[in-house]
């Protein structure tokens, strides 16, 4: 999944707009920094458990 933020910057505000692509630039939603960080951390936990051969982590 690619998230295009207006101006191509990293999300810093509480809810940054997400656009469909750099050409049309239609707003398709908003991303919250805490949600992006939680998804990233969950992906890291899953990857680490796969590398060790453990059972998948129990996520919220």
C-alpha cells in the first residue's frame, strides 16, 4: 500500500490528507500518525515472529 500525502512529506499532524496519486491529487482519506505507527509496529512484530519461527503475535 502506498500512501500519497500532500506535498510528499511524512505525516506529522493528527490527520493528514491522503491523495489518490500525484497527478490527480484527489483526497481519498486521512491518515493519523498514531495509526500509521501502530500498523508499522505490528508489521515488525509479525516479521520478527516469522523469522524466529514463533506463532504469530496476538495483536490488539
